[in-house]
């Protein structure tokens, strides 16, 4: 009997990208429209793509088993 393949969570796959060193990046929310009411400093901070915190990596690896 063949073993079942582990499925990737597709919603997580669209939101997170793996870096070359194995860490995960994501895009911040609230940066796509109604930008005129947001401050210049806030919009500049929204351009950055932060890394997923170490405490959330275990759950993310379960959602993305194939990288």
C-alpha cells in the first residue's frame, strides 16, 4: 500500500516565502490602498518584508512541509 503524500496548505504557501537560509518572509498588511491617510514613516515601514518569529516556525513548518 502506498503512503499518502503530505499536502501543503495552499493559503500559507501564498503568504510565506522561504529564504535561502531556511527562514520565512511575509508581507505586512495594510499597505495596498488608502495610503494618503497613513504617515510617510508608516508607509516606509510597510515596505519591509519581516521574518517570521522563531516561536511561530513550528506551526509554519507543519503548514509548509515541502518548503
